[in-house]
């Protein structure tokens, strides 16, 4: 199980796809992701809000759907939700190379 709890909103937008791809590659069965969509109470030294990637759920879900088979999406507050998702089926070649079905 891969758990990513209150992390993704801290990832620079231009690096987010790489991080999601990596999390997906680590997921053997299920992933549990929580995402906060609003501002954090803390700020970075450069003055930016600590949640540097504040986006609505409509931004996050297509990115998640493209990588996992989503089982559950649950809103948990005004600015938060979680996702439970399964690894998409994979095919494995004789040399061990994995292909997404």
C-alpha cells in the first residue's frame, strides 16, 4: 500500500506528474492519497503559501484517474479529499519489463 497524506499540494506543479508517476510505479495493489486544495497555515521563506499547488479537485482527479483505477473519492472538508485507488492491471514480458494494460 502506498500512502501519500497531505504531500501532493506541496509539490511544484512542474514536478507533479513525475511524482505521481513515481508513486504509481511503487503501488503494487492500492494507493491512499489525501490532498488539501486550499491554503496552508504556514508560509515558505520566500513568502509563498506552503501549499504551493492549490488546485480544485477537478484538477487532481484526471491526474489520478490516468494512473490508477479509482475506487473511492471522498470529500473530507471544505478544502480536502481523499482517494483510494488500485494499481491498473499490468502485463509483464518474459524479461520482466512491465506494460500497463
